[in-house]
């Protein structure tokens, strides 16, 4: 099969289209013919220097995919050959990635693809859906009537988080950096949108919450300004972040009695630890949300031969929504 190999950690020049053996579905696995795969920031981070979580080199990157079932491994039930499926299934230690024509995926990580949605668009959803769901539902336990602030509402995780929070009955505010992104956030259901470049956190907390702060704050930007999230949260509120690889002053947490949740949704794939957030849970979440979420997909089209260009577009900050690789 054709696949994009990462030859060594570094720049996009380390990505090379090559012929590799087609995998075989082992016990508990489903062989999927990949129709589309999406590019996530974690892919670029692993490419640059992913020794901690990346597979042994040469490796195949890519977490997300949508495709059709080609074969079932021993013991697999609930799927049939030819069925359309999607999932976040690989690209880390021990698991082949999705920049390839086929992948032998753990059946627990898969779900039937959303009916009526193209596989191109479906491939954009798994990782961001699972991240947003873990952040808001599994960790923060968002409830009807909660005031939720989502930083980065026009981003990959952010635009899905808006939809999930709204579906749980929350009142959603999001912060963005431009009028264009504000319009996008509103189109996904945000009740209030603030431009963080023109309005301070203290100002919009006063204006939108009467100075009390938000019940839940989700930093979906992947940045390092956790202090803004602390400032926006109410007393005894909850803050969730999807990136915590930096040093931060946690004293504002103490002053407000805040709870901080750090979400790293790749953990079930890395460890298959069997605790509350496990591989089977991921498949169930994707099945539960299938057809209920709308992805924001960048209009630029890529093939397997263009993966390096897709990485460059993402790293240059030019992507508007998720970047998707058309494999078929």
C-alpha cells in the first residue's frame, strides 16, 4: 500500500511517500480502507521531535481517519465488511498512523461514520470531538444552565466544544481574534463572542457575568496563557486545558479555589490503561455524537503526496478549520 513515512524527526522534508506492506487485521482489530485522514497539531509535534509518544522510525503519522471496513480480525463483532467507519486510531507508539491506504485499527476505537456526511468531512471529527467531550463532559461535567467560556471557538477543538456545550444546555461564550472567526463561532452556536484583542478578560467577565466569572473555562487554543482562564473563572469554578507543557503560576487557582483539568486524549491509545477514559469509551463517544456535530473543514484539498504541504499550512497558521488528506 501507499503510505507517508516519517524517516526522522525534524522538518517536513522527513515525510516521504513510499510503498509499505498492507497490514493484516489481528485479533480485536478491523482492517480499514482509508478514504480520508485529517492533520492535527499533535502530528506536527510528533514529526518535529516526538520521541516520547511517537512510534519507532520510520513511522506513519496521523491519528484520525474515515473509511470502509475491508476485513475483520478474530473476535470482532458489531462491524461488517464495506461499512463506513471513523475514529482516532493511531499515529503514536505501537499504533500505525492514518497517512496510509489501510490501517489495522483496534475495533474499540471505531464507530459507524455519520450518516449523510462525506468521509472527507467525517475524518475531521474524531480527535477534536474526543478532546472536547473529555474536557466538558467527562471532566468538567457541564450541565444545563452552566456559563461556559471557550477560548478559541473557531479552532479545531473549539468549534466542536461549542456544539457539545450547547447540546448539554450550557450558555456558551467564546473568545476569538477576528470578526471572521467571530462569525464562524456564532454559526456553530456560540451565544456570545468576544474579541480578546480588543476587550480585556476583566471587561468581558464584568459585562457577561456581572463580575462573577464563568462556571467552566476551556482553553482550546493550545497556547500557554492559562492565567487568562484563571482570571475568567468564578470562585470554585473549573478550568480545562488541552496543553500543559509549560510553566505557569498557579497561585490564582488557590485564591479562587479552582479545579484544573488537563486533557490528553491520546492516553488511551498510548497505554490502553482500562480506567475511566479508555479505548472503548472513545468508540462510544464517536457513536453517540455521530451526525450531531458539524466539522469546520479547510477548503484546501490534499492527497497523500501533499502531506508535507498540509503540515506547512497548519504550522504557518493558514488553516481555517481542520485540514483533511484525501486518500481515496
